[in-house]
């Protein structure tokens, strides 16, 4: 049983030695935490900006629709009445 454990440990150590070091390995935990918090803040800002952009586009479409003449609306939607 102990032979298998040693063999497994050697393989794990070999994998760690052969693995290329990452940036997170070389940074302190507090710096890494700050970077992660900045990343989440930036993604939140990006998401909020996208939501604002979508809302602005929706309002512009609504305003264009509101400002269309009766003739433009009739041409766009056709002369299909709903009343019989």
C-alpha cells in the first residue's frame, strides 16, 4: 500500500515540476484578490453599459415608431383590419 502511495506522490510532484508556472502562482494572495475584484467590477460595468445601450436602442425604436405618419404605418403593416 505504501509503495502505491509513494508512486502516486512522485507522479504528482513530477506533474507540478513540469507544469508551467502561471501568473497567479507568482502573485501574492491579496494582489490576486484585488485583481479578481477589479475584474468582477469591470464585468459589472460592462454589463450595465450594455443594458443601458439596449434600453437606449429600444427607446429610439419606440420614438421612431411614434413619429411615423399614418401612411408610413399603413405601408409598413399593410391594410389588414382587425374588425369584421
